[in-house]
C-alpha cells in the first residue's frame, strides 16, 4: 500500500511470503498459495466446516477464462492451485472470489483454465 502512495494497513499478517506458507488464527488457517490472480492471494480455511474461501485465486465453475489478472502471474497460478489442493483436498465447500459456491473441483477447474491460457499464449 505504501509503495502505491496509500495509507498502510493497521493490521498485518505476520507470515512468510512464500508459496505454501500458512498461519493459524484460532480455528482458521490462512494460506499464501503463491501468485495467481494476484501476487498476494490468500486462502482461508475453516477445517471444522471443511470450508475453503479461495477468493479470486479460485475461478467459478462457469468461468471460461482467467478474467483480470494484471497484478498476478498465470505462470505460477497452476502451482498455487496444486498446493491448495494438496493441503485442502478434503474441502466440501469452496467459495470463489466471484460466482457460485462449489466444491474442490473448482481448484481443478482453475488449474485447467490456467493451463489452457498458457498453451494459447505460446
């Protein structure tokens, strides 16, 4: 925020900025899966409910493409989904950043969209 001339947030998550890093906050886990839709994607996991908030790192089931990713990196987005699936593969509910709630298949769908996008970009 400061680099962009904005006011710095009062609260900051103290976790490594490396793909796969997690931070437990009581009954919630936050994961940085790596760059994808944005360079600062975060996933939020509620293990008791088996609920994963994927935010914009996870595309909705009806998405046909990656959408806006100007501040992201499609070349690492697929790996971010692989890390998320390895850690949260037992998720019953996955909430994408936009669109309808789904299940763990949204991570596969997102990875497939990334793969298709990268193949077309070559």
